[in-house]
C-alpha cells in the first residue's frame, strides 16, 4: 500500500526488486518497474518461506 503523488492511497501487489537512493530520496522498485518513493510506502508485508 502506498500514497500516490495525487494523495490517493493505492494498494498494489508485487515484489520489491531493489531499493536505491538518489540524492536525498530513496526509491523502491517493484517487479513491474514502478519506482515508488519509500516515504510514500504505508505498508509492506514480508513474505515468509
């Protein structure tokens, strides 16, 4: 779940492939290639197994 640039709360299912830092910002890259600023992430469920 994350807060979009427009302020809406968006639920998306996917796997975070990597997290990278650029200047002062940190981005999570989802498996579909969508970059989301980590400060916009509201909830991350860790998969077990």
